[in-house]
């Protein structure tokens, strides 16, 4: 096994572990592991589906030489659509509640694709001229598929039902465009400085990493906005204590233990209150009749949250973990 392939597989393993930690630190449960594995397996199957559909496209996806032609761009769009298909299935359940969940599952699916791609390229005798090129290609794919996943998660939170499909398709198009633009940038730069120019290749790696990090930052920002608004309404109604708005919307604060000592209770509080906020947010786009029906679930979540938060300590948990 050559060095670039080993490097790609190492990056895939590390980023997959980080993706799992993003969910585990927030929810303290291992249930997402199986779904993450299935997402990675689906991602690794995409090149095989390309080959069955069109050997020419399958070869371009396997080797991904970044030639700047229309073929890799078309392959990127097809890849996004295939990924969206499985994420839509997850979105119909409670496994995918928002943009952050979608970004995690999308990233892992893209990493599975990258791992298969790297092994296929090795089998066919192709390797990138510089190890940093392999890293760049892996991060570009992970960032693009994370964008698809985040878009699916955002579509599930869309206020109007009519906006959900366009939102998901827009995410696929944005992912394909992002990947194509970075590929064009790489090809143009290599045409000027050559593919062994280490500073330029490292700049490409930084740009691809920025895409991936930016998707997660945007996903967290969107969820923060929904949680602040919906949980703030519950605080104003007297259903929840005021410290909830200070702690729960912030990922950094809610994953700490300072605001609630017992981990099992903390996990249940996070799950209940995020579910409550997301369900309430989706009610805004329903008809009056459907909103009344689904409002019963919101009422049950409110009651469970009120019962669990009655166990709160006397001090204000929101003040125990200052930023």
C-alpha cells in the first residue's frame, strides 16, 4: 500500500471518529454507530453504482484526476443525489433531527466514498503526484457530502412543506458547485505552479478543510437559532426555567457536565428539549388541523421536560459554566 493511500485511510478513520464524537458528546449514546456505518457503506457503494450505470463516469469517480472537465462535475452531482436518497430515508425518522445530524451522516458517507476511491485508484495503478493532493481530494468530498447532509437536515426543519424538496436540491447543487470550483482552482494552480508545489497544495488542503468546518459551523448556527427562539418561547410561558436558554442552544455549553451532574439525566434533558424545539419549529408550517394533531406530541414533550427539570438543583446551572 503506497503512502498516499495509507494517508487517505488514516484521515478517513480520524474524521469518522471525530464525526461520531460530535454526536456522542451531545447525546452520550452509541446508537448512531450502526447508522454511521451504514452511511459509510452506502457511500462506498456509490462508485460501484456509477460503474454499473456508466463505466466512463465510474472511472472518473474512482480515479478523480481533477482534470477540470465536465465529467467530474457531473459525477459530483450524481454522487450528491445518491447520498441525498439515503439521507431522505433517515430524515423521515427521528434519527436525523436537524442540520448537524445531516452534516455528520453526510461526512461519514463521503469518507466511505473516499476510502473506496483510494483503494480503487491503488488497484488501477493511479496515485496522486503529491500526498497533499490525496488529502485535498478527501476533504473536498467530505465537505461536499456534509453540505448535502446539512441541507437535508435543514429541509426537515423548513417551515413550509413546499420548501423542503427545493432546499434539499439546492444543497445538492451547492455541494456540486463547491466541489467543482475547488477542482477548477486546483487545476488552474497546478497549470501555473505544477502539481508538486507544496505551498499551493497545502493552501488547497486548507480551503477544503475550511469548507468542511464551515458546513458544521453553519449547521450549529442554524440549530442555535432555532433552539434560542423555541426554547425562549417556552421560558416566556413559564414552562422551562430561564437557564435553559443560556445552556441548551450552545453546543459547547450543553456538552459540559457543569450544568447538570448526572450524565443520564443530562442526556435525557438534551434529547427532550432539542426534540421539543424542533417539533415546535416544524408546527409553524403545518395547516391548523395538522398542527393541532402534532401539537399533542409537543404537549407530551413539554410535560416530560417539566417533570425532569423538577429535579434541578437549587443553584442556577447556567451560571456554573460561564463562557
